[in-house]
């Protein structure tokens, strides 16, 4: 009798679910958005993770909230995604915020600054350490609400046509690099240039630039940069944990039903976590292939790292002294970084160093 009662209740519950679906469809409207990306379709980890995001939003809303993704250049160039979202040309964007450093240096905290937070620390700062509140207050001035959209982990230091052994080798070097790192490199004597992903290979091949940083082994291999600049350096001290972002036009966000807002937030966080896992899985094998095919792996000298750190600190302190929006984020961010590095020095760093040491035996 109890089993029959249970089955009856289960059947009734299932029927209610079937009835509820059309009812929800009547309550929630069909919404169709366009999302402009800063990346080409060939970068399946970055562009592909955003595609997974749009599919997930559709799944969570019964197919009634559809977001169509466009690659860089399809609607606007990759470096103009923020402008398109702000102007309402598209409802949504997919981009790294440090691309808009020239508008205000504060944008960089939503992505990465030199000698900044690692991927895990960046997520902690944004999700639990006050970063979301600080950055959303800043973005409000541009009519945008921002969401985490993934992280590549610590990036590589880029591809160079010749070895960079000393600070003298940096002087006069034309390098594809953006944001704060570009300002730091300029003070070190280099000539920074901001070039979209799709144009990097041609610029290196033609000698328009001497070096280029992009992401890491998996993506760099796809761009074929090793063929024209064989010297591969680590680490990317300007991108310890660069976070990508989804931008949503605030006016469009406010029109969404509560269920759609929840779906977008859930899908963006899922995308954020998945991207890091994918890079961590794919990068080791890609690096091995690059080296096997002739890439020459190097690390920056201590002299270069020390000079870069010194200048990075100077540049950030100078910006804080003249930019109130930057300082509002920088001061608590700096305290957070200090606490995180102190904790890492007695936890993961110790464990990781040991595992690396025994792995070399």
C-alpha cells in the first residue's frame, strides 16, 4: 500500500512538472540577444567556452533565452566589444577588460595587472573578496554589468625572434602587448603595440614586431607563433591569472525576468570554472609538442623580473595618485594580494615546490 501511494504521488508530481513547463513558457518571454566576442572562432578554449555558456543559458531557460555569439570582426572589431555593449549595438560582450586600459586603467583589475593575482586568487577576490562589488560599481558608469567568464591561469611570457638575455635586449624591441604591461615595457625601453589575435602571426612573420605574447601553449600552438619566433619565454609576469568577462548592457539586464538573470549568472560561473580546467588539461601536452617541434623554452632572467616588478609597482602607485577610481580598487586589492601570497607561501607553494622537486628526480 505504501509503495502504491508513493508511485501515485510520483506520477502526480511528474504530471505537475509537465503542466508547469507550458505555464512557465507563457510567463517568460522569448528573448534573443547578440554577443560580440573579442576572439576568433579558431581559439576553441576561449571562444568555445563562451559557446558552451550560450548553450547552457538556453538549457536553463527551456530554450526561451537565446544568445547568439559572434566572433571578432563579425559585428565589431575585437578591441571594440565594450563600446558596442555600452552603446547597445549588442546586448552582450565577451572580452578581457584590460583591452580598455586606455579608457581607464581601473578596467585592468577585472582581468589582470602585472604581478597580480593568480587564477585562483582572482576568483577568490572577485567572488568572495569584494572584487565583484568594486568592479560592478565601476562598470555602472559605463552602463555595463560584468560577470566572470573564465581564466587561462598564469600565461607564458611570449614568443621572441631572438633571445632576451638582459635588459639591454629589451630596449627597442617591438612587442605585441597591452594595458599595464605595455606601459611597463615602454619604461623598460621596449615599444609596445596592441594587435588583435588574428593579426599577430602576420606581424611577426613580416617583422613588423619582434615579439608577441598571447596566452599559453595550447592557444599559442594554434596561432603558429613558434614558426616565426622560436624563443618561448616564461612567466607572463603581467598575467598571473587573467580573467575574461561577459559584459551585459545594464538596460537590457534590467528587462530580463528573474529566472533568466539567474540562468545567466549560473552559466557564467560554470563557464568560468570549466575554462581553467580545460587549459590546465591541454597546456602540458601542447607545450611538449611545441618543444618537440623546435620551440626553445626559456625563463626571464632575475634582473629582468626585478626591473619589471619595480617599474610595475611605480606605475600602479602613480596611477593611484591621480585616478580616484583606480585607487578605490587598488588599495583593498593590494591588501588582498598580500594576504593571499602570505597564505600561499605556507600552503600550496610549499607543496607544489616539493612535488616539482621529486618529479625531476
